[in-house]
C-alpha cells in the first residue's frame, strides 16, 4: 500500500502529523508513506522515521490552478492507493482531485463557527485537538490514538553545531501573529530572572525577521541572554532544544519542535485556544483565562478589545513560578 499524506504548512501543523504517521507505520509496516509539504517547511518532516519520501511543493513553480493540476497529475504516476489530506484547503483539494484516488480529509472546524469568531460574535472554543482531528481522517484504518507523542528529526551534526549551549534555558518569543506574542519586556525580564536563578545565560531563538525584537529582549535582560535569532536552521534549533534545560515559548513552531525532541516546554497562550493540544509533564500550559479569551482562530494584528490583557498582565514572576514548581 502506498499513500500520500498532504500537510503543506506550517512548522507546528506538520510536526503534529507525526503521531498518526507513527501509528499508521506500526499498523501497516510494509506501507509506503509519501508526505507532501511546502518546500520552506521541509525541515519539519524531512528525516522522519515514519516517512519514506518527502515531496516538495514549490510555490514559484507549482502555484496557480493549472500548475497545481499539472503537479497533481504528475504525482498520479506514483500509483497511490489512498490520499490523506490533512491540510484541507484549496491547493490540497485540487491536488488530490487531480490524482483521482480515494481521499480521506480531516474534519476542520465548522464554517459557521469560523464566521462567528471572525465577526467577533463568539469566542473560539475547539471541538477537538488537532492531532485527534488528524486521526479522524484515518478512522477506516483502525488506528489507535495514544496521545501526542510528536517527533522532530535532526542529525548528530546539528547537535555538534550547538554543543556549546548544552543545558541552557531557551526562549522563543516569535509567533505567526502579533497577538500570540508575549511582550518583549516580559521575555527580557524573565531572562534576567532565569539567569539570576540558575547562573546560566538563556538562549533566544527565532528567525532572521525576529532578530531585532530578540535583540531588544537581550538588552532588556541586562545583556545576560544570548541572541541566536537568525543563526540556526530549524534542525539546529531542534538539536539545541534536545539538549536544553527548558523552553519558554509562545504558541508557535518551537513549542512543537520542543515536544518532538522531548524538551520541557512552557507555552504561553493568550487570544487563541490552548485546547487545540493535549499536555503532559513535559508541556506546561501558561494561560491567564481572560474573560474575552479565546477570541481568535489564529491570532490577530492587534487585540480586538484594545487592552491585550491576556498577554500584558502576564508577569515574568508568574512564568517563573510555573518553571520552579514543575
């Protein structure tokens, strides 16, 4: 049996597919699993022990309806028995249609709920976790949900590149939307508290675009933190987290990378629903539970209420209490 799993983006959502891929591979060990992902997110899945082939979708070459159809027809030559569309948006629907075999598509939130939340007429409460929704697409194949045992692959050479930072705490202040980000002041003051508590410099990670805000955080920390934003690849970030004391992060890719390498992670939620995920002793939720939260599906450019209390009122001392008691 050869299957195609489609999850084009983003880092966290791709990593969240690994529990269901693992269960499928264990139940059907002779199956061939191909995984289709956007090229810029390939490091989130490349090297996975549960994937036989990673196929890249390149926007520059493959976008546009005619090109997407052409791309799908080319994939049809691989002779898939089934497609599992865990993306469930226009591109993946067109691709699976062009391939033309039985497609199982994961159930997303209802469009009625989406509209109500976007119109600010309702708070956003999830029906189920993302991983359980992924498993729903495989219902006919008898897979058993056993929790969110994520996997993030990296190499020994990646570990070698970050070996000087073994045992350091890590901070990841970035996120896809502004309202999902705890304040730079919060991260900076927390970095200083961590340094005073443990005597080890916190490492700040992020993309090149986040370099400036990470530098601001380093300055707020009293220059005790180390800014590596823009200096590490995704794989190197995973290798770093695999050897770190712990991670403090927003609801973003680094949270799932940390879970995939079994690093203790403290994740800060504000406007989005924290119940999209299950938590264990290695993943600790920090959430103020403001009366107006969760107010957003994926976060916004600014707080709909204008006060941003879900993040602004979270103090570094409170975050440190979570760290100390677990």
